[in-house]
C-alpha cells in the first residue's frame, strides 16, 4: 500500500485526480454532456479496466455527473495500479466531457 506522500507524488502527473481524505483512494469527477454520453464514457472506461484487470468504482449521479474512484481492495488502499489505470482513463477521448 502506498503512503499519502507517495500518492501525492504520483498525483502530480494526474492533475484531474484527487486524493481522498483518508489517503486510501483517488477520484475524479466529470460533468458529462448528457446521460448517453456518460454511459458511452463508462463503457470506454470498462474496456480499459477489464484489460488491466483493475476495476474502478463508477458513480453516475443526476444523470450526467460521473465520479470515478480507484483503490486496490486487496491492499486496503492505493497501489501503483490505481495510478496506471487513472492515467489510461485520462487518455480516453473526452469530446463529450465538460469539466466538473
């Protein structure tokens, strides 16, 4: 499990992601154009996550606000895999995104 300091160091490369208060997960939020665009983005995330064998918690609230949370349940906190998947999610097409 990574320390809060290690997590903050990794987050320097991922400016759209934030560290949770307890330091055990990272998250980002997006305000999508509409419900369908949110679902399309979730499906793109799902494909990447499945290839990585590492699955985020995805929360779609109010039909277009998407929150993505990453942690490694096996270690009870953050691992390098969380930051690798976050970087891959950041590289997904964002044409349908509006900053949250």
